[in-house]
């Protein structure tokens, strides 16, 4: 079958306008305080929303400083990383001209990246954990419950096994443990049993196939949350090693902060928030600035429903 469209008729992933809206942008600017000469980290680039705001603020602060004759600072920038190469390709186009450096890396690897760059202390870091709307919209990745593409769920498709392969090779007990531990799903054993029964008949390959199985096992409840939510969350966390990466970041990133430098982390479920809360309270290198997590204000909740489950915690290097 021939393709009648020309290359110019098709939008590449890099040129497609990102659809993800970063949560709590005002709070990130307020707490990280970008200024002239700042070096800031965005360990979860995604659609580039936080990176753009921080880079624009640095740029504006430096232009203002220069206009008043102050040139006693080295040029600042935002060092942004992501495991998703598609996100990096889009950002390279849409953040062009801003003081931004992009790197393909897990956020827990940022300390090594800084060491390679010869940077010894940064003024701030933001980690916006979880999933982006652009990943959800990519049918080929399997993040959406109704996706008919491969059930992949990896942020970095160049490494590790996709989720469908885990469901194919793991024992029923192992699948149940993943769904219970990472999804906090009380019906994990029922779901795992149905998955294993189904794979004997026909292997599960797509997100919509898995979602249908889970929905038959879990009552819909109030209808606000899809019954498949916790199972998909669990598999995504397992496939990407998300909690291990967060633990490593909480151990290593504080050492990269200059005195007074701040670490801001936005989480979306209790497993993440629990780790962040405990680290900020117990790490002697950090002063916990948010005794309770901050949440999105009413106007943001109205315009960006995804922000309803966001929790922001901030700590400062002593």
C-alpha cells in the first residue's frame, strides 16, 4: 500500500506542539527563586513547561541585571533531563533560544551529569513525578487505558522490558505482588489470576485488552477513577523502576545543591509522597520548608484537572 502524503504533510514528534500542562507552575517559580546566574535542574523535562518558566525567569533576571550595569555573574541555565527521547526531541525544538541544556538521563543520574560538566553546586531542582499528557496521547506506548498500541509503559523504550512481556513471563504471585505493592490495589490477586487465565488463551499485548480484564475484576465505585488506574500505575512503576529512582535521587541530589539551594518535588500518589516526606524530615542536609504538602489553588484546579492529585514539598540545603 502506498503512502500518498509527502514528508512535509506529516508532523514529526519533534515538531508536534506539546499538549501537557505542567502543574503548580507559580509555586515552582516562587520556591526555586530563579535569578541571574542561577543553575537549576529540571529532572523531569516532559513537555518542558517548568523548564521554560525557569529559563525565561533566569533570562529576564540577567537582562535586567545587565541593564543596570551588573555583569558580575556567569550565565545561568536550566539543565533538564528526561528518560523519554521523544520528549527531548520536542523540547529541542520548542525551547530553542532559551538558556537550557538537555540530557537523556534518569533524574537520579543528574549528580553524575553535573560532575561531568564540572558543576559543584546548583541553586535549585524540580522533580515533577509521574506521567505526561503527551505520553498518554501516544497510542503506541500503551499509557492510556484505551490505547490499542503495544502495552509498553516504558519511559525509555531503549532499555528494559515492556509491560506486556512482564505479564507474559511473571508468575501469578509475582504479578499480584506488583499490583498490590505499587498500585495499592486490594483486589490484586483476583486481577493477577484473570491475567494468567487470559494469557493461556491469548497473550495480552495492548493496553485496552488489559484494561478490560481489570474492569471485570474491580467494581467501578463512584466513577471518578477508572478501575484500571491502580493496576496500570503499578505496572508502570515496576517497568520503569520509579520508586528506586526516586530513592536514589533523594540520596544524591541534596549533595548537589549549593547552601540555600532548594529541592522541589511534585508527587501524584501516596507511595511517592511518603518517600519524599520521610527524606525531607530525616535528611540532616535538608531543612524541610513545607511541613504539609502544598496543593494546587482553585483556579488551577479549574483549568487543569490533572493538578488535583499533585502534592508539592520543598526542602532547602543547610
